[in-house]
C-alpha cells in the first residue's frame, strides 16, 4: 500500500471520520487487505519453489566414504611373501572425498580424492604400513546436450517457464478479481444514485398525497384520487426501503472485501475519478498491436510455444544414439610411514589418463520416435493456440475500443441534457418564487433533472466498466488510476 492510502486510513481512524474511497485508495486497499488477492499472490511462491528445487541440478555435491577390508590369503609358496606364516594378511582402511558439479551444458566434473592405509605381513613390503593417496579429475559429457542445447537441463528450463506462465496466470487472475471488485464498487455507486432518486420520488409522493388530502377536504379531488396518491406513496416508500437494503448489502460486501469487516466507517466517492476527456482515454489505450503482444494471455501462449519448440528439439536429440564422452586424469602416490625398522620416506607420482566414448541406442528406438512425433504435434498445436489467442485478443480489444467510443458519446449527450434541464429548472425556480408555480410542480421538474443527472452518472459508470474491462484484457489495469 502506498503512502497516500496509509495516510488516508491513519487520519480517518484518528479523527473518527468516514474514509472516502477514491479510485486510488480503492486499489491500495484491495492490494493490502483483500484475502482473495493475497491468495493469488501466494501461487507465485509455489512456482518459484519449483525453480529452486530444479536448481539442484547445478548444485555442488559432496560425498564422503569410509571402508575397511581385511584379506587373509593362504600361503602356497615362498613366492607370495608370507615368510614362515601360513597366510598373507592385508588390512586396508579406505577413505574418500568426492566433489562433483553439473553445468547447464550437461558437462559433469568430478574430483575424487582417495586414501588407502595398508597393513600387511608380506615380506615383499619394505615396511609394515603404507599410505596410498590418489587424486582424480574426470569429465563426462553427452555430446547430444551440446547440439540440442538445454536438453540436460530441461527440468530446470521447464520450471522456469512454468514460473513465468504461473506469474502471467496469477496476473490474469488478479486482474479479473480486481475488475470484479471494482464492478462491485460501481454497483454500489449505481445503487447509491438510485437511492437518491428513490428518496426524491418518495418526497414527491408524500407532497402529492398531502396535496390530494387538501384538495379532498376542499371537495376538489375524489376519494379515489386521494387513495391512489396514498397507494403510490406506499409504493414509493417500499421501493425506497428495498433500495436501502440493496445498497447496504453491497456496501457490506465491499467492506468485507476491503477491511475484513461487514461494517466500517467509509463512504463512496461519487465521482470515483470518472473520465470525461476522450483524448485522455485514447492516449491511455495505446497501439493495438503492441497491446495484443503485451497482453498477459498472448505472452502466456508465447511462453508455451517457446517451451514446446524446445521440447521438440530435445526429443530430436533423444532419437540419436547417446554419445557419452569421458576423460580423466589421475594422480597416485605411495608414502611410507616412519618406523623403527625403516626411517626413510619414499614418494612418487604416477599419472594415469583415460579417454572414452560410449555410444548406445535401441535398434528401433520406438519410444524416442514416439516422443518426437508427440512433441512436434504439441508444438504445432501451441502455435495454433497462439494464433487463435491473438485473433481473439484483436477482436476483443477492437470491440472494447468501439464500446468505449460509443459510451463516451452517450456520456457527452447526457452531459448536455443535464445542462439544458438545469437551465429549465432555473426558469421553474423563478416561477416558484413569483408564486405562479406550485411546490409540487417544481419538485416534479426537479425529479426529472435528478433522474437525468443519475442517468448521466450511470452512463459514466458504464463507461468506467468498459474501460476497466479493456485495460484488464490488455494487461494495463494499473493505468486505471491515471485515467
């Protein structure tokens, strides 16, 4: 919630005054307090957690190993070094530390370090205990991962795309929810204007009834006329009470959405930032092609097409034989410990290199061929869906612009009508002051002005509805506060 909304809530609470909910404050309250919107935002955390989980592919793995081996080999001749013993006994303690890491290209590097501590009674050994360390650098690479980029890391790429599409879907869902709440607020405004009209109709009905009672007492009106006036008054009162109930229900629903309470000291902004300048609207709509490309629905489809295209590429890679390239370089050494019999230390390094290429493939490779055909079909299907979505967006946005332009003209016509009727009401007001017009006739004319003025405001509400639906469809809902 921005600083404006915070100050509005703070001072309205301190001063005990009703909070006037303008368009700006409304957006702030929805973003901060609406539970439905907060729930939609949590969907993003779920998709991001999947990206984090898929990142495990590139994590550094560390493994520790320890082992013990005792070999007891029966002596068959003096050549096995047993001396006078009946067998050769060798005890080996093995320790290992291996670090490995895989990269986006599919390259895996491993660095294992090993240490063997050997005790033996063989006479061929210079001393009883020796240490034999080794350090190896190895590299493994499936060559298909280089030609079909991202094949090894497809789990990670899928999680990334799922996160992006999840964000777009969440944006779409949030905008739909916001539009739904705004329209509910506009319903409340409409109900409020209708309530003003029903109040004036009740006032007029009451005055007409009083006039009929007076005429009836003077013998200038029949009993039927008086009773009809009273029945009409009862009907006006019933309509007024029903409108009050409807208005209170809508207001309670909005309070629940914005404040998590059915009652809260707030009131409607009767203007609600209504737009009256078509140039300002037209400037806010932007270029139609750009709006189509940037709409959340189209962007979501584009992400799906790109992923489907890459999955097709990976499936083509799977149809080729696996080509596992391996290379290693090993350093080995022998180190003798100090002892009473031998106090010398002998060290040496014996490098060992290894290169290999292993190719493997099923003879018919049915599974890979099937997967390739399926992925190609899915890619083509996603492209068709993108074209369909673009077409639908173009139709919806063009229709939205047409509705806005038409409604804007209706708004301007009502504005002129209200101006003319107010001029006429001024003429009737002079006649009322001169005594040549009754209060009832003046109120009847005032009710007509009020009704037309409410129709004018309702046309503004309809315009506002068309604008928010257009902005929601084009992914520009945030622009609403600037219109």
